[in-house]
C-alpha cells in the first residue's frame, strides 16, 4: 500500500506533519528533506518511483512530496502508475492556495502553469485569465523577461511568493524591468502571480491597427486565408520570414497562441513590427533583424510552421533548406504576388523534388454604396507539407 502525502508549505521536513513514522515500513521523500531514520529513503523522483513500483505490494509505504500532491506534483504522476486499490492521496496546502489566501484572490480568476524545469510557456494558458500563477525554478525570471520583452510594467503586475511557509517568507510586488529579482536567491523555492492589466486581442484585427509602410502588409482577407492554411495549434513555433508589418505572425499569436519568430531586414519595417508587437501585447516572440537567409542556422529549434511573405530571391534559394528544418508534418506556406517569384519558387521546389499545392486568390472589395471598386493584387500561395 502507498500513501502519498503533501508536506504543505515551509521547510523540507516532517516537523509539521501529524504522522507516526513507525506506522510505515518505508518512508520515501525527496533528497532535500531534512529527515533521517532507519526506514527513511531520500531519493530523486526517478529512483523513488522505481522503488515504490517495485515494493508497493510487499510494503506499507509513505511517500511525502512538497506542497500538495494534487497540484503540479510528482505524486499524481506516481498515483496514475499504481493500481487504485493500492494508493491513497492525502492533500495539503499548495503554494497556489497559500499565496491566493494571502492576497485575497479567488481561484476562479487564476490560471496555473509551471516553468519549473521547463523552457517554454504554455501560451494557451499564460495571461488567459486575469491572473496567472507560475511555479518557478532558478531560471524562471530570466525566461519570463525574454517572453515579456514587448510588454512593460504598465501591462502586468507581478507578485512574488518567496519561501512560503518559512520564517523569512516574503510576499511582495516584483518588477522584472527594474531587475528586482536580483534581491532574492532564486535557488530557494518561490512562485509568481502575474496580473494582466490589459484586455487581450483574440480575433482578426483590422489592417488599420498595424503600423506599416504602403504595400508591406498581408491584408485582412489574405491574412485570414494564410493563417487558415498554416493550420496552427497553440504553442506551435512559427517562423514569419520577410515579416513586413508582422501582421500574420502577430495574429498567429493573438488567434492561435503560436510562438513566433519574425525575420525582417528593413530598419523602417523593423520599427513597425516592434510597435505592432507592443500594441498587440504579443508574448514570447523574437524579432530577428538582418538578411533572413543568413539567420536561419543560428536558431536551433526547428519550427512547426514557416510562413514566407517576403525576403526576395535569397530566401527562395533556401526553400529546400527550410523544408529540412520543418518538424515532421510541418507546413511551409509561401505567398507570391509576382509571376517571376512564383516561377522561381516552383522551379526550386521541383528541382528539390518537394511536393506542393498552389492556390490562387483574386479579391475585389467594394466601398460606399457599391460605387467604388477596389481590386486587390492577385495572390499565389504555395503550400508544402513535410511527410
């Protein structure tokens, strides 16, 4: 039999748990716990899991985890691996419940996610509700500063819960833009609560909401078709090559919660993209400045999707390379408005024996009482799906 119990908030010890340690054949806990005894095993999770799965039928085992076994805990992972009749969970206060009680915030207003031991934010959850609770490790503040580079201190309010339950606990505001995290030893346990102070944009935006120079924006209807053909899912990594105004990549985030890397070489367009990222409150985006074809290899993570809206002949020559960079079942989508570029694209793909589809979009809009006709330039779209 296995009992999985949380130790609540505070030091890594059994001192505040009302248990009789002699009632168990073996007590298993993390190596950080300050405990000793002939029946106590202090093990990392992988070894603790192996031991418990090997001995749960023969021994009465108590497995003690930090906080609550029901909240982002190894306890629930282990419980799923055990037969239901051989496991019992005993709850305790989680770091989330402790901090929300201290700040007087209702749980319904809060989304939770973990950056403990993880590199990427879950963009489907982050800032979705008025508050986001984040489980942290020593690298979380640095990672958040990168993800929030296009927001400022007026967009969010951050509270830190540092060493909750300890005698020297601290619950206070934290300004990452002022590097206030440097006051803390981030190797100690801490959590963050982030309050969103803006109303997020979730749908299609009008062309007028993007700063741009003439002709450097994928317009509303074509943008909608492009995003539809990219078949995006939350947390997909998208490369937006020749980003122009950044409109496609920005809506890939606001509509689908994709993680976007923008490539642009023109200084004026870079300024427009930066402005648009800030006004649309885009999170976890990267703007790469310079000739796109010289920058691809510097990015180690392969994208799920690549959208090419510009970049010229140099980018066209890299299409076979970009195909190799796609993750399995990834999509490469290319927009072309000139027959010259379309011809070069198709020749390049044919020479590399890469299969593709071609779509053509002709669009005419009418203004006023249908007396002003505005035909738009014909768009050719090439779609490649990596097998």
